[in-house]
């Protein structure tokens, strides 16, 4: 069975996606399907999208910065915070259409 994926456009070295595409992409890493992204799930997303070292440490830092209610998870109310962080530091351009 083939998996259909969207090819994201890259402009100025940044991968462009709409906020809805960003949410759908992020939810692929919600392993326990609780509607929230944990530190480990975010580490998997970072590893898949950028590779690199210290993804656990990076994800802990990101959660600390974008987790408004300090519960250790990113939920639907905090996705915008994560999108803003991704635009600044992770070479992603979020399109709000």
C-alpha cells in the first residue's frame, strides 16, 4: 500500500506549510493518540524532520518554552506557540491562509 505524502515547497531554505498541514504533520507523532504532544513525541518529530543530535534535550527546551500551562505537553491551545517557535528556529514557514 502506497503512502501518499505532500511535497512541501521550500522557499529561502524554509519548508512552507499551512497551519493545518503543520497540525496534521505534528499529530502523526501523537503515539498514544491523547491529542497532546509529549517531550518524547516531539523528539521523534524533530529527529524525523531535521535529524541531528540531542533531540531529547531540544524537545525538553521547546516544551518548556511553548507549554503555556506548564503541564509538560503541547495541546491544541499551544500549537500556535509551537508553530511560532518552528518558524524562528526550525526552518519552517507557516502559512496562515
